[in-house]
């Protein structure tokens, strides 16, 4: 049986809270805190040539603040996103990105069934 409008309305706050959850990820630097990627962020990342993992990591990690200008200056970053490559190994960038992408359901298997409505 499909979910009803009333059920969706009743779950509004639960759904909103689930979408705004933060994740802790253990990295070579220690624990970092990240927000889940939004649909817009995922769409932007998919449109990039080769830097989509770095883009997701850069825009989702909130603690420590990788966008901090002093941090970027200390690591001699020519571009703001360069901090990702300065702090993390290539494979770790991919692993962090994968955790973030999976947190929003990408690759999740869903139960499904095919049905035919009886013609009257």
C-alpha cells in the first residue's frame, strides 16, 4: 500500500531532520564533521570534469572549516579547493566522497514490485 498524504504530512519534521543530519567521518586527519550533500550540490558535482569528489568533500565538510582562508594560506593553496588535495590522499578523497554520496541514498537498493491494473 502506498504512503498517504496524511502520513507524509505527519512525517514532515522527521524527514526534514533526517535530511539535515550531519555525519562524523574518521579520516587520516582525525574525525571530521560533514553535512549531507544536497540535490543541487550533487547536480553541480556531476557536471564537473574530474573534480567531483573534491567538490563534494570541499562543500560538505563543515568541521574543520576547509574554506578558512588562513588554513588555505598556510597550505599555499592557489585555489580554495586545493586544500582537499593538500590534506587528503587521492583514495581517501574518493572514500569520503563515497560516504557522503551514500548518505543521501545513492546506490541504495529499494524493494519494488510491478503490478498491472485490471482493465475494466
